[in-house]
C-alpha cells in the first residue's frame, strides 16, 4: 500500500514522513492554509532522499504555470483538483493525477473520460467551496465502484490513524492520501500520528 503525506510545509516534517516510510509527499500550491511557495517547496524537495515521489497540488491553474512549478521545484507528479478537462490533463502527462470530489451517488464523476489522460484518479470528499483538505470522509462504496474503471485509485478525504485500516480493507486502493488526519494544526505534521498511521498501514500489508 502506497502512502502519500500531503500538505507538507516544513523540511522536518518531510524528513520524518520519509523516515516513517511515506512513498510520496504533497505540496499544495493552490490557495489553502497549507499553501507553500515554489522556493520553499524546492528547498524541501532538495533535502529529501531519492526515490520518494513529490506531488504538486493545483486547482484550475494554467498549464504553463504548472510546468513552471514542475521544472523549478522538481515535481514528479501534479494533482489537479479543479475543473480540468481530459485534454488539459493529457497535456501535462506523464505527470497527471486527476482528483474528483465525491458527494453522493446521485452525481458520480465521469472518470471514464479521463482514463487515457491521467496516471491515476484521486477521490476526495465534496465540501462546498473547498477543493480539498476537508478532513471529512465520503461513502467508500462509491470508491469501490469507481475503482472498477481500471485506473489506479488513490483514496483521500478524512483519513487518519483511527480509520485508515478500515478504509484500506474496504476499498483496497492503489494508495492512500493523508493530510489533516496527521496534523497538529494546518501545515504542521504530528510525528506520533504519522507513526501510528504508518504502523497501521504496515499491519494491513
């Protein structure tokens, strides 16, 4: 099970996450309490060891600006949380992960249109006027249905030590994405919560 720790803003937190076994680190460049500058993200990325994936999070950003972040910061992947079209996502391949916010089963996202345009899908919880980082879960049965489309699925939305084992058992995603569930406050990660989470993930594996 792959684990991404998102909302990294400090080198210390990044190194601790890697020490505990995180496979990927997320840097939020969109408007957020966890927003980070290009310079700071680049400094953190330069400080972490190789073979850890780095992911930039964007919301309805221009393609040229995203490429600027990729090149300057050294990002491996980009996670798009806005209204980006399949064509837009395809133009940023092979870096693209497309996020979809899940509300209920009355209006499921049309993920099939994106299958040839992305590396993976990420499912997060819909909250009005918030593109992510809500700290809330959604009905995981909907994630199981979407997983059948054949693209690697990353599960997000309100995950933390208390529910990570259940989420993995029920959905069996390719990876999980954790943010507020391992924080002391927005942008400040808790070593003890990250350790507890990674321990529970390893037991599932």
